């Protein structure tokens, strides 16, 4: 059996992915941990590793995103920008044309889905159990 994708990526690729994920889900202290606090790169690659071509495809997309600032005439790679500059790049991508906006929305959605599917995140967002869990005793459903 081959090695898991989280063990196959280079330190440079991990740096790029950490920068991207941290810009989407930054840490705001111990009460509001972010992507890096939960090792989202490993979690996402484990999740995508079960789907054929998903992990290598997503790694490729992350490496491409590292060059996104060039499309906005910022001549530094994404992982080398300051946190504020990274946010501005994402804001410009969201406000861009149809292709630019939806490329960013799909990328951001995949990162957020990987983050929020982690059970360790749930207590930090007030989510206790699965969405199909029974109501607590005495709770009433209002129409």
C-alpha cells in the first residue's frame, strides 16, 4: 500500500497549503482555533485520500493558488504575502468576475468542509452531536 498523501507532500507544498488554509480559517486564540491548530492539511489529505485523484488534484490546485496574486498584478507568491495581503487577495478573488469568484468559492468550500467535519472542531462552534441526534428531554419543536 502506498504512503498517505499527508506524508507525500513536500515541506514547500505544506507551507503553501498552511498559508492558504490559515487565510481562510485563521486562528483567533484558544477559544477560536483555526486551520493550523487542527492540522487541516493532514485532515483534508486524509479525507481526500479516500477518493481517487482527489488528493493529488487538490494539492495541484493549492500549488496553482500560490500564484493567484500574479493574476491580480501582485508579484509575490501567496505564501510569501502578509496575512493582511492574503485576505485582500481573497477579497479581490471573491469580488472578481464569474470564473475568478466561483473558483475561489469552490476552493474555500472544500477547505471549510474539511475543517468543520473534524469532531475536534465541534465543541468550539457549539455543535455537540450529529444532526440527527434526538432532542434533549423536555425540548419542544415549535412550528
